[in-house]
């Protein structure tokens, strides 16, 4: 929240906690009972033809009052240690095991992302340093996975769909500027790619009679299911184990459905098939 344009200065107000949105679009945030500066924020979302907006009222001591009407322009969440820990401690203890009755604990939170999507948080007992639980927290707080060493990763909060839909920016390594391109703008170039990756390890260019197995890469190697089928079995076939076999020269799509928890990604992979290549002979 920022101050109005009529103010000489503006301030960001960042609070860590859980705000549950009711069916009527209303929600309330309250600080903990023992907070040094008790604050309450009441929010009401409204969807109109012009877009999404919010009306906010508040109680408590703020640098400037956040009260007013706001138009929703862009949704960006900056995940902090405080917000991640608040989310974990809001979840049912049956899912997180974060119960101080079992012993006082500390949640360690890293600064760097894993697989460009998750922050890895670990709860450890204060007295022994033993691990209580491990979690993956999506960088936009859309999901939390429990990832203890002795269990298969399982989603305990949110949805995996944002992960399945996400794109990330990759640095283009071969970006360069020719010496005579005096008007070119220097600097790194980034290209978008899907976070969920699908490939044929040996490449999408195949020769007749060869086979390869479809491979999926999810952040943290989360478990998934994959179903695939060829658009043209006369060129490429796909069996129940997702083995792709080149039958005849041509090109066709292999359409794949990748499922992780409640999230689904549908990706089409173009496969190019040629007959056995003949080596070219070069003479000096």
C-alpha cells in the first residue's frame, strides 16, 4: 500500500500473515494478540467492468493511513521470510508437524530459489538441531509441499497449477554485438521458457527405426504422471511407457499431458523424422 499522490512522501506497508477471503469479497487482517503495535486491516474486493478494485479501512498506528479505494493494477507478491513462516504456521499442524508441544523449533529460510520456483524451508528443534520438517514454498506463495527425507513430496497447501503455467527467463548465452553495429544496444538478453520442461533426451530430430523416451523436468523433481500420444502414428508412435519410435520420414506433434497434484500442463512436442543420413564425403 502506498500513500496518495497528494502526499509529499509515500510509504510501503508490508504485513505478514494470512487473510482469508470470504465469498462476498471481504477479508480482515489482524496482528497477533501480543503485537507491540496492534493493527487491523479490512479489505473488500470488487469486480467491475473496469477491473478489480479494493476498499480498505483500518485500525491501528500506521505511518500513513492505508484507508481508501484502490484499483488493482498488477499482482506481484514479494515473498519474505516473515510471510513464508506465517503461512507455514497458519496451516494445520497435522500437515506441518509444527507444534511447539513437541519442543521449541526454529524455521530456517534460505535466500536463494530452488529450481527457479521454490524456497526451501526447514524446521529444526532448538535443543538438538534435529530436523522436524522440510518444506518447499512457491515463490508466489501459491503452494507449499512437505518434502521430508522419508516421504514422497506432497502438497499441503494451495495449488500446483501456477507452477505448471509458469514461465521463467533464461539468459541467452550467445548474445553478442558485432563491432560494426554501432547502434546496437549492449547488455544481456533473456528469453522466456516454460518452467515445466518436456524433451526427448536424444533430441527431437530422429531417424527411422530409432526410439527415445519422453522426459519431464519439474522443479525439485516433483512426482508427476505423463500421458502422450502421436498425432500421426504413420510417422511416430508412442507406447504406454512414453517411448517414442520413429516409423517413417516426416514430422508430427507428440501431444503430452503432465499432471502434478492438481496442476496440469499440456505440451505439444514437434518430432522430425528423416531416413538414415548418408555421410557427405569431402575431398581436399
